[in-house]
């Protein structure tokens, strides 16, 4: 769900606020109700006043009762009186007995006292004859609710503040707990621990912070992979540069000692060219790995591009038989002719270098539903199955001793360093394509233009129907790089 964390926090705050108001309302009503009753000791005091007045009335008379009432008024600083109830029915009616039993001039000492009235109520204590009543305005010292102001302040200010602080703390923990984990992981990652990732427990939250953690992990994966690649690339480059630098030192010594100076100068020129090609290709590969560019600025014909590359390759490798099977047209939209041309050229040159003399390299371009499929088959020794996934890594060579011989024979080609297929892999990815390699064994068969629609180079009869094996590199390209991305 979008905005999961927002709705979760919104729900918690809304429900918490409603429960807070309900709790405050209930506590306020309960507190006011419990504080509205006269204290037990004061109730007993009022009942004692009524009993004492009843005793004085029965034993000493009204005169003594009058003196006692005046003393009580002075003592409690309130009004006190004694009255008799005489309900006289009229017009032939009678007194309803339950009403007569409940009739009172004032409040019972057990009744609630309204806390918000300024005037104290008149309390009534009946005598034993039930027709005489002691009436006394509730003394101020006996009025309940003296702590009401403090109770309201506690319930309406302190309690909401405490509960809101608790709610805020819970929400803070809910939000900050994953952020703190992310902070620790980020700090650890920045200190060089490139393998750290966010805790898998964050995935259970399924909210915006989870997506943030997943995004961080993806960023960390890419960043750590880039750092590892750069470190490996730098280490491999340093290793590869040692050999030409050593040869340059030796050539300089030969020049200084005038030992075959012409040959030494040729060696210097060769090693300088080798180092230049090595550094240029390494920088290009580093740029492709770091920037991950999307190359989609040109429209061109892929068949025409491959045909030009094949013609150049035939000229450079006259001792190899390069067979191309291409459709008449293969338009590509919003791709990169330079990047794709370099990638295909590296792949074809790699196949030619590993194919024995007088053997065949086949370049086959076919049209698929998604775009085009380009297969380059050599007739070499192939690659061990467990190394097929490594041939697109920088500076990887199956047989470095053989590669060193190749370098000396073909100084103009940087692919002798093991960079050609790595560059091709990244360049093809940059235009939205994919590349893979596999060993193959099949029959070499000729194609004719009338049957297949391909323009085919001539093959000798001896090359037809022969069983072939070697390495096949297959490229899948979309018709438009923008759709692939």
C-alpha cells in the first residue's frame, strides 16, 4: 500500500486521541462524582447534631434547645433551625403515604452536593418522631470538592500531557528504530565494511521505511560491487603494467649500451602502444562500470555495420576463413554505433585469434521477435565449462601463456590483455542487449542466398558437412535501446 507508514501513524494518533478524550471524560466524571459526597466523619457529625438536638428537645425543652441552636450557629458559622412538618391535605384529598415517608425539608447527609453551586445546601436530620427536623446549612468546612481544582488540573493538563508523551514515545520508537538501524548500517558501510546490509526484520514492516531499507541495500550492493570491481581492475592493471614497464627498462638499457638499438626502439614503440591501449581500454571499462550509461543516440543498419567489421577482419586475418550470414537490412533505432561496433569487433577478433589457420569463423545475424540475434562461432579449442562465466571479466584469460604469445604477435589489439570481451559485455549491456558464451559441436553447412535470404561468403567443398566445435558467443539486441531500458 502506498503511504503505509502515514496511514499507520494516522490511525494510531486518531485512535489514541479518541481513547484519550474518552479516558479523560470518564475519569473527570468519576472524580467529580466521588468528590460530591460529604465525608463520612462530617456525615456522622451532622447526624450527631440531630441526635443531640432531639435529646435536648425531649429532655430539656424548647428553651434549652434555643440556646443550643445559637451556640451551634456560632460554632459552625452557619444557619441552624428546627421545624415540624405538618402536611394538611385540602379539598377532600389525602396525603400519599410514600410521599409522606420521603418528604424532607432539606438534603439528606448521604446525598450528593453540587460542586459548582456557590450556595451551600441545607441539610436535614430528622428527629425520632419523624415530624421534627434539624435543618442546618452545610458548614463551609464540611463542603466536599475542596481538591476539585487540583483534580481538574491533573486530569485536563497533566494526564493528557503524560499520555501524549507516551504516545509520542511509542511513535518515535516505531519510526526511529529502523532509522537507527539504517544509520548504524550506513555508518558501518562508510567505514569500509562493504558487506553490511539492513536487517531482514525491516522487511516485515512493509512500509516506506522498508522500501528505504531495500533501496539502501540495492545502493550498497551496487556501490560495493563497483568498489570491488575498481579495486580488482586497479590490481589487474598494476599487474599487467609491470611486464611492459620491465621490457621498457630493458629496452632503455639496450639503447644506452648500444646493443641492437633499432630493435630496442621498436620494442619501446611496441610497449608504449601496448600500455596506451591497455590504459585506454581499462579507463573505458571503468567508465562503463561506474556510470552505467544508456547509449541510445543513433539510428543505423546493424547488417551494414557487421559487414564492414567482417571486411576489415578478413583483411587483417587473411589466413582465416570468415563467413558472414547477414540479412539485407537490420535497422536499429536509438542505439550506439560506436559502442556496438567496438563490441562486435572485439568478439570477432577474439574468435579469429583463437581459430587455427585455414579454419572457419562464422558470423550469423538473424531476426527475432524482440530484435536481432548475433552468433559468432570460432573453430578453436573452446573454453572449460566452469570458466564460461568468467570470460567476460576484465583481464581474464584461459591460458595466459598462450595469451602472452598472442600479445607479441598482435600488438595492435588490446583484447590480448583479456579486456576485449569484458568491454564487449558492458557495451552491449549499455545498448540494452545481452551476451552469453557456450561451447558447441555441430556440422558446418553452407548456406545459399536463394534458400535463406543471407549473403554468404564462399565455402570450399571440403569445409562443408564437416563436424565443427569451438566457442559460440551469442548476442541478443532489441530493435530500440529505449524499449530495453
